[in-house]
C-alpha cells in the first residue's frame, strides 16, 4: 500500500506542469481535503485524483484517514461526477462506491470490520487562480454506519 501511495504522489508531482481548467476529456485534478462526519462527529484527512474521461464527466477515487475517539478507521471512495456548470464556479452531482475499514482496538486483539456501500452527494469546485481551487462536497455514504459528511479542501489542476 505504501508503494502505491508513493507512486501516486510521484505521478502527481510530475504532472503539476500541465495546467487545465475546463471540463474536457483527458484533464485531471489532484485534491487534498479535510472531512467531517456529521452523524458520528469524526474528522478526517484525505486525498484524491479526479480524471475527466468525457466532457463534464469525471471519476474520482479518494482515500481518507478518519480519526475516531477509539481505534482507527479509513475510507476508500470511487465517485462518478457529472458537472452541471462550467467556468470559475463548477457544481456537480456524484454517485459511487465506498468502502470503510475499521479497527476498534488497534493495540490489542480488537475488532476489524469492513463495510461496503454507495455514495450520493453534491459538490462544487471554485477556481481561485490558474493553479489552485477550493473543493467542497456534501455526501451520504450508505454502508453500515450510514454517515453524512462534509469535505472541504484544495484542488490543483494538473
């Protein structure tokens, strides 16, 4: 997993020279964000890579580390996004797959659990400059914990 993460970060670092702002096929963005679950009051941090595979359609896989009061938790999401607006402020709807991993006692025997489900939500990207924008998202995850959460972070066009 560490090798995959390092390879992903290396790819992002090499891609920073190609800037793009429109919603056309082949363009991409790197996202770094903070998240907060409104039902369980758990914060988290994560990163993702958004790729436009068709005009106004993007797929965004992301990985989030969640910080519960006890144990540890992480989430992987792969969302399909449809952008309904273009320009400096871009609004989108999303639907996708989500998987959570949870360990209630990481220092002992603990209980490891794995939950799979779907995501639905709405979000926005607001361009600040040619090389950075603000990304926000409100999303419902249907797996066992049924979390409603909010994401806020920065997006870097590649």
